[in-house]
């Protein structure tokens, strides 16, 4: 099975191919139509992009960190967290926005445990990242669930 880098040319190679770990993997003789293969690849790319923005680190003592609220303009989103037995020196919540299939970007006006959804968030997705500095100076991060796309 030959691997083609994702950024390389995929013309004429989509039938019988799939995206694995950032490269296009092609298997000769697969009978699916090119349209079906493109749908499969799009789904795999969407999954990869979701994982790209998702931080997975364990924070000792963190039992819950979720966003609650409606995915609509004007709503107030709240980051609910529950820490138990953690030795924390500093705790911050940072808000991030993602439009379409782009990268997550820091929301400059978003800090604290709540965020007012505004017109700039329309059709985009939001998440929060909890940043904890322990008494030992170690910094750990974990991301919340994603809310969106934001509607009017």
C-alpha cells in the first residue's frame, strides 16, 4: 500500500483511498465510487480537525469541566468545573473560537468562567480551555466540550 502525503496530488487516486494519520492510503481494486470515497475522506478529515483542537491532559482532582448554555447569539455560556483535592496555585479559563474547518483561535475578550455569545460567533464553534498551575509550578490544560455552530 503506497502512502501519498495529504498535501500532495490526489488527482485520480481518490477511488480506493483513505486518510490515515495525515496521509492518503490507497488500496488497488476497491470498488467504491469516487463520490463515496470523497465523502469518506471528508468525514475522516472532519474527525481529525476536531481532534486537532482537543487537548487531552489529565488534571489531578478535576472531576468535571464542561460548557453549558445554548449555541445561539446572545446566550451566556458557562464553564462549569469541579476540582477536588487539587493543590492549585492559579486557575484560568480561556475561550476559543473555530470557524468552519479552520484552526481554533483565542477569543481575546473571553476570560473567566462565562462568555457572552456575540455576532462575531455566528456559525462558528466555541470551546474553553482550563489552565491550572499547581503549587509545584507545573501547568496543565484540558479542553471542554465544543458548543456550536452558533445560530442567530
